[in-house]
């Protein structure tokens, strides 16, 4: 007899089987190139701002930057590059301080929005104006607004430079603290952001021109304009006009002399002469000659010691009390 085959027993998956280890999802590490690209996007505003500021001295050497208006109002748009906050608002500027009202989209991922009113002084004046402002406001999270509202305090700092009227380049940073159940905690803000401002105000030279016209009603408009722009000294104009013409005041203030000037004008422009001599000129007759020398030094390559010599730079010839001839070096003009 053939032995009966043993029945095949099917084991249940849960009976006597070794339990499998649960699969654990490992966190996906960002690719180094992706992380680097995000860092580059975040640093793009800073790099662009530094590049523009580095180019400004060269531009200023070729063409002076326009003066910032000390009084006026404007609107600005700052940030929005990469992950930097986007800020838009308006500013009111006086000669000593500025006040801004801004709407800031602080964190796009969490929809953090804030409204801040800030004010502060100007640290410098001129083509480059540094400022600092302290302010308070309100911020909330969520698209609907008001879901997580809290008070916020904000400090901003930065610089403004006039590119072309009425456009200003703004470089600004900020630090914010928000009030919550755990006290005051940092709130998202920009370390440094680049922006543009449209500023409408009255230039400093225009304000000074109006003041000068009120103080010196006998001055012609062109003289007030020259003094306001710093091309003529106010003290010199007040003391010498109208005895000296506007053109003579302008030339003297620039250290230049011209035919027909008096000895007083020449001395004001060039200083006391190094040498004065009364001579007989074959063309002009009896004249007085003023000579201006300059000491020039150079190192002797053989001895290694400095050698100095006096060079004649300018000669001014007076006839009948006015300038009749001007010579530079050894030549006449």
C-alpha cells in the first residue's frame, strides 16, 4: 500500500511568521545645487545693492549726484526679491526727520502681514542720506486677516541716494518684535532689501535761494542762485556786491582772475603774491608785476635725496590799477 500523502498545510500570514519592520521614510535632503540656488536668490538683493553702491562713486566722479530734497513726500516699494519681505508705503520728510506708513508682507509662506507707523531722524544729509526709524503697528497671519493679530514694534535703518529726479534708490533693513502669549518674540523681517522711492520735494538749493532773496533783496536772481549752489561765498557776496559784479564774484570764488580786475580781487582769488615789482613794460609802460611761485620737489635717483626748486606758475601785470595781462608759467594768455 502506498502511504497517504500528508495534507499540505497553508500557514496564515499572521501565524508563526516573523513580523516585518515598518518602513521609515527618510527625510529627503535637498540637493546641494537647489540649496545653493535658494541662497543665491536670497542674497541677490544684497549683491545688487552692493554693486550699485560700488558704482555710485564712479558715477559721482563723472557727474555729481543730485542733492536730496530736505522737505517733501514720496511713495516707496522695497524688497520682494526671493524670500525678502515686500514693503510698500509712503513717507513724509522734513529737514530733521522722516515719518513712514508702510504695509509689509513679512512672510509669504505664513501670510504674515503688518502695518507700521514709524518715525526717526536723518543721520546725514546730501546726496547720500542715512536714516533710522522706530515704529509700532499691528500684524496678523492668514489671508482673511485678524485671525492671529498682535502688536508689533519695528526698527528700520537704511540709506537713500538720489539717482535722477524724482527717483531715489533705497537700501533698508529692519528688525521686528511681536507681542504674544509668550511675550515679545522676533517676527520675520528683512536683514537688507533694495527698493525704489518716488520722492517729490523742493531741492535744498531752491529753498536756500528763496531764503537768500528774502534776506538780500538787492541781489539779482543769478547771484542768489550762485550763492545757494555754493559757487559764491555768501559773506563775500554780502561784503562786495554791488562793487564787484556777479561774474567777478564767481571768478574770484573759483580762484580765477580776469582782465580788468583790481589788486584786491586778485589777492582774494590767489592770495598774497610771492613777489611784487614795479617795472617799465615796452608795450604797457609803467606796470606793477605780481609773481606767484610754487615749490616743486622730486627725489634724485642717484643720491636718493629730495631736491626742491621754485617754479614760476603765474604772473599778473597791473596797469593803472587793473589787470592788463596774465601770464601762466613763461607764456602769456
